[in-house]
C-alpha cells in the first residue's frame, strides 16, 4: 500500500487516481497546504502539491518521500537539485493552464485598449514561444495585431532577436524562471532592458523573478501589468502600487487548467506505481484519453473570438482594484500575505474557451 499526502486544493484528484490506479494499491490523505510539513509527511511515500508548498531539504530530509508531483505548470517551488541528488522522482504539469494564461493576457489587452493605453495598431512582442506564447501570438496575429516573437531555444525563421522585441509597444513575458544554463531568465528584464521600455507596456504572467522589481521601480514611465511577484504571497507594496494592473497570481486559475493539472499528476503517480518492481501489474488507463472539457458557449461560429469575449469572462479591472485596495491598507505582513492567498483561493473559477479548432486552423 502506497501512502499519499496531497494538497486538498488539487481538484478531482481522488477521482482521477481511482481512474488510473487500483484502489487497493494506495491510500490518500488530503491536507490544507499550511499543514503539509515534515511531521505530517514523514510516513508517506508520495507527496502531491501546488505552487504554495516549497519542496526542499527542510521539508523532506526526515521523510520517506520517494515521489513528488506538482499540479502546476512551473517548478520554482521544487528544489529539483535536492530531489535528484536524493533519488526522489518528481513530475509536474507543463502546459496544463496555457489556455487560461493566454486568456488572461487577452483580457488585459482588451482592458488596456479600453483605457486607451494602446490600440489595434500597437506592435506586440512575445518573449517565450512555448505552450502559452504560441497561443497568445497566433490569436493576436489573427485579429490584426503586428506580433513578433523571441525564444533563444528555438530555431524558427519567424522568430526575431531579443533587441527587436524591445522595440515593440507592448511586451508579454511567457518564460520559465531559471538561474542557470545558456539563457537564464532571472532578471531577464533589468535596468538595461528597462531603459529601452520608456512609455511602453510590460505584461508579466510568467514568474516574479524574471523582472528585476527594484530596477522597475526606478523607471518612472513604464506601464507594468503583473500577475506574478517576487516574495509571494507578500509582494512589495511599492511594486503593486506602481503596477497599472495587478492581480494575485490567478492567470492560470481556470477550471480546465486545474483539472488538466490534476489529470497530469494522476497519470504521473500511476506510472510511478507501475514502475515499482515489487508491485503487481494492473490495468493502466491514460487519463489524457478521457475528456473533461467544459467550455463557455461559442458566441459565434466564426473563430477566433473577439477580444471583448475574454474581458467579459475575466473582469481584470475589478480584480486589480481589489488587490490595489488590499495593498494600500496599513496591516501587518502576516495578515497581508493571508489576504493575498485568500484572494487566490476565492478567485472565481472560470471556464476556458475551447480554442482547439482555432489552433488547428492557425497551426
């Protein structure tokens, strides 16, 4: 019997595990992320988390954990060096909420157009041409924007160099957070980069550390839109105040995005169990074959959707006003971080638009 500890906010996980794994092979205990600690996980073999749990030596060193799964598209909260060095297998859910984050960007752009901060003749630059960047670029191009993209890891004749991206009126970041390697993204947007972005718009829905916030505060003209922050859940009050639009890390919070994360982790756990030499074989069902798609009614038979559709389903203005109001209050740091997490947990779960037909058309 494999004992599993899982974050209680990973939706439908118990159901999906039972789809893929014989119920007699595992026992699962769900905990609020605040109660996931060295004591509660000590006797367990599998740990399943969200980005709210930092998984490192301090959490795992006295435990029996052999597998860590995260129902998230990013791995900043996982100390993968420690996991690898201690032969702890791990997995995550890349691309699970790509549509949701793309929709966030579309809603932001619709709001910026309403605010007359930009228009349909504005040139848009995309940094990072992965799961999200491709969706953002293809949609914006299809409705008439001039879009250019950069990704140093891809060889594509349609991609441009980094310097050309900085000439755009609006830049949207869609990169992972990395500190090492040939193209680290830590402080990718720093004082030198920012000096070329006067009076321009920067959208960060990737990771807080990609933008050097201290340098950003010294630029008096840049228009900053952020959903991610350094030191979450206690971002700098100054950077929140400076932001034209601020939101509490909810860009990826769609119903389908969360379910995709749960499905991916259920699949990873089942493969981990299946790979154990001492376990008897069992019938494995790939959860990716199951369809759990619930989408909003298609407003028109002709795709793509107009920008206004995304704004109507994602009221970014109200979200930003609420966050700015929170960070203008004179309250203690502990209360502020608790309220940040509360805003995330209470964010209405919206549906993704089904853009598969659109993506096939523009591939």
